[in-house]
């Protein structure tokens, strides 16, 4: 644990000006980014008595080894730079408002040639339009089922879409009128996109125009004695009305606003957001985050609002289409919050810049908007209580697990960074390895790595583990040998792939595997990384050179953490092994055919979709693939036919 006084800037060196500051670990990695109206006042507050600091702030300043700052001209520039640095460096002590993966949304894949409507969970992708979140996936499917009769857009996966295009017949939805069947050319790409855009306009709140247009078409069809078409339009109108009834009207004046509310204690906070468009609640989002209070002298809620607005709307604007602005912008005309941050004017200016028109940032005082805020605050409190019940003891359990490992393994410090290596293969073929990383007892998936075993592929698991350890730590020495900050990429400022060593290296196996890893580290002169092996059979912990294993209690939090790390490494290794094996088995049938390289193999498989369909193709079909000539097509056809004949002959022999 570092003493903040060892890296405190000299008196008078910190400017009394607005700016953005970064705290770094001794190894150079950025662990916290903040902004301030006065850098001098804010930074001096971190170097007060450590005992009076917020718990997370105290942990941050004692983990850091240096602080640096950048002066800017205005508070808006400080907001923008803070957001950019948080996104670039992903500091571990900054709050990150990532979408709760438990909330499903309705996604529209606008970048595709034929956009798809589907239920989606996960991180947002640029260009894709999202509606929701919804409370349940079935609510999306119910709404989608109602709207597909009016907007018959594609809902199938890429594989299903391609397969029906190849066989020339639409799926069931195409036959019953709930898909326009672009896969078989019933509509063109432009016509299908028009259908999807009408669907998006309806869900975005532009319902009056759509309803009036359908009513006019229905009346016109009835007047022209086209009664079947009029009945169809009547049913379409009824479906749209039922879909609209599912979205409650909360504000009668057509308000376009986001309402934000918080519930929090000293360490954590729950935030809930209602997205109100056209007076209707179009979606709701929620997060529970760990707090770090660098807003010295500010109200906690105001500080949370400040952090939330820049990160949430910055991310939303970045993911939206570059041309999106005005009513289609993810930033609404009005943002209602429980408390205004100190830099409220600068924040409103930045939100207006993201939207392309003026955005009002205010606290509702009375009327319907105040009542909606109170409803949302109750939701936030209930979500916070549920989170506490569900996660009670989680932080304590992780801390206890790390402390137990430190005591049981005789480590100098708790293993805050754990790495685990696992080997995967089938009888020595397609040998691969995984390396997973856990920090503070939680998986850090952005730092996972995978290895294709080279030299030791035929020598067994022990030699494979030695190879992976050697390759991983060779990269570490390369990236950190020259200077202490060599682990930081000078162009991006982000840590390089292997810039930070683990406190504890876990290998899947017993004594031989642990000894192999420890021997490699000793050869390379690395002495500050502890090594253990975790054997699956009895969950024994093996220390290098120890003849007997260390047995941890079956109820031990430390053992449970090691099992989770090992199981995650095993999962990651198996996934990579299956990927390599599948690729090899798919392309092996085409190996050895003259004139057929890797790119042509890939082109054939992409065109026909599978090896089975390629075997069924004629020479003319094969020669129709770009880059495949008639001579090569004939060779491919004859080679696959010979393989099929051989396989048939073998099966007859076995039957005989």
C-alpha cells in the first residue's frame, strides 16, 4: 500500500485552473480520471488525512504511484477530455455506466443490406438501432408479433436467411404474410429498408402520421370496392392500436425527455432512467455501480448526476449514426435530474452539442414531471434493496477469498491479479492454451489471451504449459525491460498486452505442471510471481517443489475463487480448441487439390454454405464462384466425388 505523500506534487506546482487529471499505478497504468474547475483545490483534497477520505478514494490514492494533469480552457473542454480519457484508458476506479445485460431490447440492424428485427442482450454496436429496454423478452416478441402484420420485415438469422435464399422458398412467416420475404426476392433491398424505416418511425413515436395514412388507405380501398384490402388495413390499424396501448401515456404534452433518479449509500448507487418520447415511456434502464467520491464538498447525488450524464450520453451519441440529430438523436430535448451538478451550464452546453439543438437540464419541481420523478426514485430504491439482498456479502466474500489465498499460500500480499493457464486438445491434435485474468476477484475479459502451441505440441501438457509461460513472460520482459513506463503504448497510452505480471499464476494440473511453470520463471529471472497448480480430481493445490499438496477447506472462499478462475480458463481454452478443430475439419476435405489455396477454399465454403452443398454442386455451379476457373472447378468436383465414393465403399465393407 503506497503512501500518497510520496508522490504528492510540490506546493505551488498545481495550477489554479480548470483541467483533467490522471492517477497512475507505479507500473504506469491509469487507474482514475477526474476533472475539476480548480485543479489545485481538487488535487490537494486527495492528499489530506487518508483516514477521512471516502473508502474507495482511500483505496485509489494508496494504490496510485503518481498523478498528472492537463489544463484546459473551459469546463466543456474538461468534460469532453474526461469522457475521452475514461473511454480510452478504462480506469478501474472510475464508475462505468454499462447497460445491464439482463434487460432485453429490440434491435434493428440498419447497417445490413436487409435489416433484421430481433431480441438482443449485450453491448451496443454502432449503427444498430435499439428500442427498449423491455422488462421481459416475451414483451418484445408480443409487440413484434403485432407489428409484423403491418411492417413485414425480416426477423430471421443470417444462416436461415441465406439457406432459404439458396433453396428458393421463404419460411413460414413469408407464407403467412408476416415477412416480405426479401430472401427470395419478393421485395427489393430498398423496398425492404422502407418497411424497416416505417417500423422504426412507429416505435420512435411517430404514430399519428402512420395511423392517419392507414385510415385514408382503408377508406379509399372501401370506396373502390376493394373490401379484402380494406379489411386487411382495418386489422392493421387494430394491431397498431393494441401495440400503442402497451406504452402508457405518462405526460400528456408530448414531452421528449429522459428522467433520471438515484438511490445510494456510502459505497454504491442505483440509477434508473425512464425514456419518455411523445409523452409515452418508451424504455427503462437501470444500473448499480460502486461509488468513488472525488466531488469534495459536493452533494453525493449531484456528483453522481455529473458522472452519469457525460458517460451515458457520450456513449449513446458515439454509438448512434453520425447523421443522427434533432428528434432522432439519443439525447432528448429535456433531461430531468434529482439535483444539478456544479457545472450544470457546461453540461447543458455539451448535451446540446451532442444533440445538435438546445437541451434543457433541470430539476422538476411540481406537476406531472415531479410525480414521475418520485415514481422513478421509488423504482431506484427498490432496485437498490434487491441488489443488496442479492449481492449481500459479495465484496466481503471476494476480500475474504484473497486474504485466505494470501495466508494459505504464504504470499507477501493478497493476489489482486491472478492469471490462469489451461491446455486443451484431443489426443495431441490441435493443441491450444488459454490465459485468463482476474483482478480483485473478478474476471477481466479484455485481457484474456489464447495461444496455439507450437514447439511443445507433441510433448504433452507439461511442456505445453512451459511454452505458454515462456511466451507470456518473454513478452512481459520485452515490454517492461527498457524503462518503468515501457509497458504503456506511447501512441495510445493504454497498457500493452502483457505489460503487467500477475501476483499469482495458476496452472491447471498438479506438481509437474506447477514445477514446469516455476522453472521457466526462474530461468527468466522473474521472482515476484507466485505459482501454484490446481488439480481437478480432489481440488488439491500444489506448490512448486512441495512433495505434498496444500488442502484448502471445501467451504473456503479462496478455493472457490481458484475453482472459478480454473473453470473460466477451461471454458476459454475449449472454445478456442473447438474453433480450430472445426476450421481444420471443414477445410481438410479440400486440402491437396491443385490450384486451391486458403482464400479459394474460403470463397467456396462461403458461397455454398457447407461442404455438403459443395459436394452436391455441379462443375458449372462451382465455376460460377468468383476466382474459380473451369479447370479448378473440375478438379474440385472430381476430388469430392472420389471422397464420397471412398466413404460409401468403406461403409459397405464395414457392413459386410
